[in-house]
C-alpha cells in the first residue's frame, strides 16, 4: 500500500515537472515576437481598413444608383399618366 502511494506521488511529481518545463518553453515562444511579426500584423490591419472603406463606397454608390433609378421610373410613370408628354431635353 505504501509502495502504491509512493508510486502515485512519483508519477504526479514527474507530470508536474513536465508541465513546468512545457510552461517555460511556451513562455519563451510567446515572447518571441519580432519586428517582422508586427510589420505583418500592421499590413494586414491596413489592408483590412482599405478593403472596408472600398466596400462602403461601393455599397453607397449602389444605393445612390438605385435611388436615382427609382426617381426616374417615378418621373416616367408620372409623365405617362399626364398624357404622354415627353420631357424637353436641352
């Protein structure tokens, strides 16, 4: 019984030592950021910002085109209901 308890204690101690060693290695890897990593992250951020701005412009342009199209259709429909007069074009 004592042998089993000591064996369990020994296994737990070796597992703790292995975890401690892995934690130290992980800490070294996490702190290994370099200027290249920051540069890549910055470039990705800038590209994302430019893509978002472009997308907003395109959506706004599409909405304006749709609004103008609806206004023109309404104007044409109004002209047709008034007797078919064509608008004068200068």
